[in-house]
C-alpha cells in the first residue's frame, strides 16, 4: 500500500517542518543550543504521526492536532535527554547525546526547558484545555515511574514478565496512550470511547517495545548500537533475558558466566534461537498488536483503516 | 504587628499540612522516596504565602488559591533539586540534597516527577485554566533561562550589574511574578492590573535576591552555609562581587589572589565594608522593595495592606 507510506512520510515531513518553526531564542546559549540540536534530531516521529492519524479519523482541526503532536514529541525528547544521562548513553540516532556533546548540567536544564516548551505549545490551543494538561502531566508522571522501575530493575534478576510488562506500559505505553487520546479528549468525545483509545495506545506501546527489544539483537549491527553488549553483560532485563532466566535458570547462568565480552552477543543469540525465545517473544509482541486492533474495532464511530495500517507498519518495522 | 506575623505563620502551617496531604504513592521507591523527602522539607514557603495573600486581597476561592500555591511551591522544589545537582550543593536548609542522599539519576527523575505533579495539582482547578498553564510554563522556561545564565556567568569576570539583574529577574523574579499573578488571572481581573502584579512580583524578587546575597555573607556562619567560601574562591558572581570588581578592579584582583582559603571570607567582608559595598548593595535592594510598593499602590481596587506588610517582612528578614 504505497499511498499509506506516502501519507506517513508526508506527516513526518510536516511535523519536522513545524518542529523547526518553533521559535527558539538565541540566548542563553547554554539552554537553547542543546534544545535546538535536540529538535533537529532524526527521530521516527511515530508518536506525532499517531496523533495526526487519530486527528484525521476524527476530523479534528489540523492546527490543534499539529500543536498536540508537537507537544507530545517535545515531551518524548525531554524524557530521552534525561534518560540518556541516567543510562550514560553517548549516542542516540547516530548523534551524540546532549550530556555527551555539552555536559550533564546543560542536558538536565535543556530537558527541563523542552518540557516547559511542550506545555507552552499545548497552551496555544485556544480552548478550555485543562483536561489536556491533566492527562499530559499524569502521563509524564507515569513515564517517570516507568523510568524509575527500569532503574530499579537493573541487575535485579528476580524481575518477572509481569513486572517487566508493567514497566514498559508506563515507560512506553503511557506516551502512546496520550498520543491516541488527547485529540479525542479535545474534541469532547464520549468517555467510553476514550477508554478504547487508551487501551489501543497502551497495547500498541507494549507491542512496540517488545518488538524493539527483539530488533535490538536481531537486526543489523548498526541498529544494535554500542550498548547491547554491555547491557547484556551488566544484566539489564529484557523480555528475552527474563524468559531465558526464568525458564532455563542454570543454563542461562552458565552462559553469562562462561561468555566473554567478544562472544556474549553471539552466544545469547544462539541461546535465544535454540530455546525458541525469539519466537515466543515475537508471538508476545504479536498478541499486543492484535489487542491494539481489537480496541480499534470497538471504536465504531470512525473509519479506523489508517490506524490499522499504522499498526501494521509498526509491527513490520525492521529498523 | 504581631497579628500579621501570626497570619504568616498560620498560612505556612496550612501550606505545610496541604503539602503533606498530597497523595504520593509508595512505589516505585526510586521515584517517590525522594519526592516525599523533598515535600517534608523546611522551606520558608514565601512563594505560597504570597499566593495566599494576593488571594485574600482579591477574595478568591481559598481552595483554588491553595492549589495554585502548592503547584508553585512544587515548581520551586523541582528547580531547587535540579539546581543543586548542577551546582554540586550537598546541603539545603540543613538537610542533605537529593543527589547527595540518593544519587544523581534519582534527583533528575524526582525533580521531573515533582514538576509533573505540580501541574497535576494545577489541573485540579475545575475551570478554564489554559491561561494558568501558559503563564506557569512560560515562567518555568524563564527560570531555566535564569539558571542557564547563572551557569554561563560562573567564572566570567566581565558580567555587568545589568546582566546580573537580568539573570536574577529570570531566576527569582519570574517565580514571584506568577506567585502574584496566577490568582488574579484565574479570577479574570482586568489585564492592566495583571501588569502591576507582575511588576510587583518581579521587583520583590530582585529585592529578595539582592538581600539574599547580602545575608549570605553578613549573617550567622550557619546561614552562610558551606558554599560561600568556595563560591568566592571559584569566582561566582554576586552583586557585591560585581561592584567590587568593576569599581576597584586592581584592589579586588589583589585581594582574591593574595587571600588563602581560611581568610578569604573575612578579607572580602572587610573590603565590602571599607568600600561601602554593603551599604550600596543594601540601598539597591531597598530601591527594588520600594518599587514593589509603588506597583502595589497602582492596584487601587483592593486593600493592599497585607501585601505591604509582606514586603516589610521580606525586607527585614535576617535569616
């Protein structure tokens, strides 16, 4: 379906144009240089695209939708900047992270500034939008909870699948939920439908994140990034690691202990293949994508075909 | 005027009670333990007290005023937590800072969480409050600008009085401005009056900060804190340092170079006394407090007596 991919591309270009149009002062450079750098990034813009697709299906004012989508993309950027400090990641999307290119203080401050900016943009919607701010900030607090759980889970080899799913629901699901719900909330839709949009966003978020865990180790070396080897070594929990650890505790323990830096990734891949852990994890992601489709089916007052196409694209992505 | 001090004390107690009533979940502990710790702090609550006094003078719903005052106090706490990381301060109000008691990641995250929480509280005002969010987030961005300038000014011995005043206007004035304006904005007051509240808050903020610079070096050793000596040594700019450096460049340079750790504070105090820098700085603070009083005089539709008393208390504080 080339037309739909063109639509996605068109929205991405429009979002990127609008991101560049956000007026960012020149001074103080300590604050605004990193913010400008962050907004020029090459993110995939999945979240603002989702906002636009929901807006199209509901015939919501495109200007309002653009502002909501920008505010959500800025919220996303803010959380990434602070997460990168906490996780000591030096590269994101092929570019130096802000704390690496400038320093930690600059990264803390520019993250704070982008978060404030995201809500200044949200406040440009000339309407009674207190509800939007309530949902926006509750989602932000939930994302903080998700990041806190992620930090708590580091090197905790007792984490269950359920706890991991709860963490990614907060860290990824909450943001996809508001990407799907803020437009309908603005348009004053019946609250029973809001719940379906919320469930749709959260299921899509969990599918997206589990799929992302898989891509991290199965796709090209470039995609894998520098952090994968050290992540596995340092005991960072992913769905595959949890499945390996809980179902094959002794074998997994032996594998980690007997592998050295250079062959750890290869050994893990072989292990995940031999034990069908890749397949099981893939099926788990698939079940969340199907759950997202079921929630869409309940939204019977709009044409959901573009949103279904979007789920397909997310499910099939290999980058 | 004992009655007024009793009123201030009463408001402080009520604000502290309400801060303790904010529902903070138990888990994740990594996020919420530091947030709980921060809300139990022993701040002077000047900003929420100002919100309440403006609310009383304007007969605004006390529940609305309490929510505005809590959101502003939380915004203040958020900025302090992040500033303490950037400035590597280990003690605030006699207690360990969050990054010192826990770690930097926990402090970044709990600051973010408190900022989100501040706006969840603001969103509990059941009204068309988009304006409040616009002002709230614009003030936050301005506070970030102020902190950015503060960082840029470190060790920059070319900073002028004007640049320093601009920095403290952003870092301190912007928050006192929204403390004075959010209530009136909520109550739908005429916009010409909003400008007077804004000017009042900003003048009070600058007076407060310059007075604070003075107290930092003239009051008791406990008040001075650990950072003063190292601040002077590291070339941190204050109004007194700028006056000394610009009016007596050679003498000041000699003093800094010839003083060692143990006698630097004493030598600076003597220098500031000999050159009347304490007096001149005091007069500067006084002129801002008088400017705040003049702005109050323009707000001719309310009884400003309590607000005038508040200016007096801020001007006379010695702690």
